[in-house]
């Protein structure tokens, strides 16, 4: 029966330059999450009667570094490739570090204004709402004119949404 490490390495595609290479990706060849992160079947828990899985990148970190990160620390990908488990492309950090990386690298799903696919109004509508508000119309009246909720009008006029738009 193969060891845990042997099972793990069978699912790692090391680049053609060999293990000393620091630049190439090492894709995980096993099961992945919907987000693309590798999942490694670690062991079977007989008391819970379930498989215990671990992130492939976390297992790689523990193999190379000899330790598992303890909360609030986690293993982050520095290469924006969730399936890559190349040790040189992994770093330890916090959830906030991970979120900051996502925003800095433009991978945030937070889309502003018209970039948000669920937007029901345009930037011109927002300007019109702000104009009407400046003329003394109530949020209810503006909502009826534009066909959006009173609360959405209030969010716009109080700069809780569409904050990037000015008159």
C-alpha cells in the first residue's frame, strides 16, 4: 500500500525543468473544488465514517515546511492559479492578506456600477436621481419615476451605493 506522500506525489505534475524550478506551475491532477483548488484525500475517519480531505496546497506546505498553519493563518497562492501547488508559489498569510491580493490583482468579484451584471439602472439614471433629490423630490417619488425601490434611492442619495457617481 502506498504511503500518503506517494499517493500525493502521483497527483502532482512537476514541470519539465524539475523540482528545483521556481517559475513554472505545478498543477494538481486530482480532484478540485468548484473554485479550482486541489483536494487531497488524506485519510478515512472511522469514528465519523467519512473521508478527511485537505487542500492540496496546504498538504504541500506541510510536506515542505513540516508544519500546518494554525488559525488565523492560511496558505495563499501567489500565482493566481488555484490548482497550482508549486511550493515557491505558496505563502502563509491571513484571510485579509488573501483578500488584499485579490483586489490588488483585479480578481475581485465586486463589480461597481454598470460593471455589476445585476445593475438595474445606469450611471445616467443615478445622476438623474441625484438631480431630482437636489430639487427636493422624496425617495418614494424618485423611486416611482425611475421604477426602483425607495430604499435603493436612499442608498444612492446617502452614498451607500453608486458612490463613484457625482453630479
